[in-house]
C-alpha cells in the first residue's frame, strides 16, 4: 500500500487544469477556485454550475475533449472522466510535465489523492485512508462533522473534537499577544490550559473571558 505524505498546498495563482465536465469535476473545480487557483476546464460539455463559473470568468473553459499539451505549464491537474484510456494518456503527460495529478477513483494513476474534509471556521481537518477505503474516510468525516451528520447516525457517537475550532480565534489572539511580548508558553502548557471550561466560555459567546482565562493560565505557567 502506498504511504502518502500529508500536506496542504498553497495553489493561489497557480495553473490548475480540470478535465471533465460532470458533477465530480464541478465539485473539484469549485474547491480549486475557492483556494485561489487559476483554473482551466477542458471538456466539450459541462454542468450548469461549471457553465456559470465560466460565464462569470472564474474559470477558463476549453470546450473540447482533452488533447496532448493541455497540461503544459499546469502545476496541478484533476481528471474526472469515465474513460480509462484517456486517464492513462493524461497520466503520461502529467509525468512528462511534472504536474501533480489526481485521477478520480483511480489511485494508481494519482500523484496525489484528495482527502475527505471537515471544515469549521478557520480549521480544516483532512481525513485519508490512503485510498484504501473512501467509505471509511467519509464515515469518519461524518462522525466528526457535528451538525453536518446524517440523521441516521447515533448522535452520541459523534466526535465533538471539531468544536475546538470555535476557539481558534481566541487561541490565535492570545498566542499573538504572548509572541509580541517575546513570551512563548511550552506546548504542554497550552494543552493543559485548553480545558472544557475554556471551550464552554467560547460556546456561550464569552470570548473575552475565554481569552482572559487562557492568558492567565499560560502566564502562570511561564512565571512558575
């Protein structure tokens, strides 16, 4: 089994090519646009959503099938068609061009795989099984995703750890304050300070009190 190196990519302004015009291609394109990529869509037809993105100038749409040379200069590419022979041709060009390629649901042709994502505010959690079981990745995403979970799941089984995402702003502000004073609390102190009482203050909208509690705990550790 392939062992993947996990990473978050900065693709702002980088050329990305999506080959295919169906629902999967639309979902991938929307994610790329949201991440700031310079997206080119290659497909003779497209979903209404993709057509709208093209009409708004948010993607460039080349209205024809893939042709060799379409990946020239591309930093990243996604192939989302149902043509196995076409996928192999795209993979061969990606290898020549040294373009990161994801072929949807064909792990052996991928230079990277897309994880299942849970997002809450500024926090993004990526879940991957290395391509072994997309169903398991989705199951874990749904268990972690809180209110996004389907109604047929037992809510008592949910992983509530994503709720800590709501504390991200308070944590970042206190960290910035301490760094401005050239004071750096050790990782263990942060973990000890991040208790359920702190999270509850955030939950009920008492962010100022949460910051004060966090600040006091960290300073006490530094001064001990």
